[in-house]
C-alpha cells in the first residue's frame, strides 16, 4: 500500500529560521526564542520514528504551554511555508515534489502536504521536514488531526518504513459475487504474515482505518475490475480455459506487485482474481458494481 521515501534533506533549523525571517519585530523575537525547542522536537521526532515509536511523543503536544505561543508556531506553516510568497515556500514545493503519487495510499496524486503529527496538536513540529509528508487531498483530509496514542495506533510513515512490509503480501482483496442489490465488487482487508508481531498487524489495520482505504480501494479498482472481465472474455475467444485464465491473471499479479508495489490495491486485486474459483469458473461474466456500496 505505502511506498517508502527518503527523508527530506532540509535541516530543521534552517527551515524554521528561514520561515520566521522578516516577520514583525515583536513576532520574530517571540518565534526566535522557540528555535532551539523546535530543533530539539525535530531530533526527538526522528529518533522516535527510527524506533517506530512516534506514539511516545505526547509530551511534545503539551509544548509550549502558552496558548498564544502555540498558535503563533502553528501559523508559521500556513503563513510562512505554504503561502506562495512565503520565505519557506521553496521548502514546501521541494517536499511536495518528492513523489508524484501519494505514498500513503498509492492511488492518489500528490497535491498537498500532510503533517504526520498534526500541527495544531504539535505546533513545535509545524515546519519540521520529517513531519511533512507529500500526500493526496483525500489522505490529508481523512487523516485529519489523527495522532497515535499507542504503538498499535500508529499509521505508516513513508520516511521510516518497516522493511518487512515489502517482503510479504498483506493487503488482501476479496471478490464478492453480485447480489440482488449490487454487482460484483472487490473488498480489501489486512492479512499479516503469521510470523509478524501483533502490533504490526494492528498498525496496518490502523492505516487502513484512519485513511478509510478499504472503501477507497474498492472504488479505485472498479474500472480495472470491468477491464479485466473484458480482457478475460477476449482470452476465451482464443480458446483459453480456466487454467489458462488463472495463469494469465497470476502473471498480471506478479507484474503489478513487484518490489514496493507488492501491497498496492491493483496487485492485491489481481492476486484475488487469479485464485478465486467462482471468478475463474465464469464469474467474470457478471456485471461490475460501478457505484460500490460503502456498507
């Protein structure tokens, strides 16, 4: 599902000092006092992320204690990093340009930046580069103000990947035959490797739940599901039977699921189609639900 990205090379102190440059004299003085705290928070974030322990940073959410100071720090992002004329805009554009496709879901196009730990809850991290992830609008909106309270509640961070997630298929699609109320659909869920610790399985489910990827993936593969059925129909005109269809779909699954694409929805879809007996035995002739139900 998620692709990894190397962490942004920008130095947190340089980014912060650039962003607050040329602010009003009084505002600058107050923001400058927080510079060392911002850098320290950035160091703590990276150390925790390396250990897959970003849930342990709740204490940073309590800093600074003064409400006005918190609001002032959070506003540095919108007013000084995102704004087109802002002094930090080059950093925003550089981070956003690190990936064309959203690394959180793989199905959306990057159009914004998401704070792994939300800026309103963690204002010291508002412009810290490793807390800023290129994302699609849907992922940014769905994730909202989510901040992990436990190890299991952590969503996946593309700058700090869990490498074992690229070694085994864990995103699983299931083909549902049509009913009286809808056509054929594909649903998605997590089936972790049996040797993985329970906490990793919980994190995968948190990632799906927080970003609502189970429903979003179902919508994303509708056109592909229709296209595959048309393709299978063509294969049968050339004499391909059940075993041949299975091999062709398995080849498609392997081609689409190489490397970090192993757990993308398209790879999971083709794996499911290749192994689904109902589909291989003629279920592919069924109409696809073009407006999948969310139930």
